[in-house]
């Protein structure tokens, strides 16, 4: 199977940290390219080009909250992802929350084709 793109939440909330921990686990199991929208949103040309080169049909966004900064960053570049996962907010990152988020991400990747 070929690589899928995962645009991740780049925040600092507990939920955002949970997303990053879960994505590290997913990256050990699946062929994914993890991308942050922070550099493109800051107007850095190299990263805008990287973002606009993504195949929307092979792109999943994982959001740490309902603010959906990852999806908004893609939309600013005219990209609509194949799937968006919005995780539940947590106050504390624990094993159960990380495992639940990992399952959500894996399910989304399965839907898209990984």
C-alpha cells in the first residue's frame, strides 16, 4: 500500500499532545507522512508547496479540538481532505486516551485506503 498523508493538530493542549503521541504509534504501524499546517500558515513557501502537492484523496486530518486548525489550513490552500478526525478533548493525557485516539486514526486510514 502506498503512503497516506496525515495533517495533524499542532496545538499545545492536552488533546493536541495526545494526537501527537497517538500518531507516533500509528507511524510505527502504517506508512504515513505526517504534516503540520503551522509552517504553511506562516507563509513559508517551501511548506506551502509541500502542502499544495498533497493528494486530497489520500489526506487525513487529525484535529485535537473542534477549532479544526488543520482543516482550516488546508482549506486556505484549496484542499479538502478525504477524512477528518476530531478527537475528544481531554484534560489529562493517559494511556486509555492515547489508545482510543490511535484507534480513531487507524480507522480513518482504513477508510481512505491504507
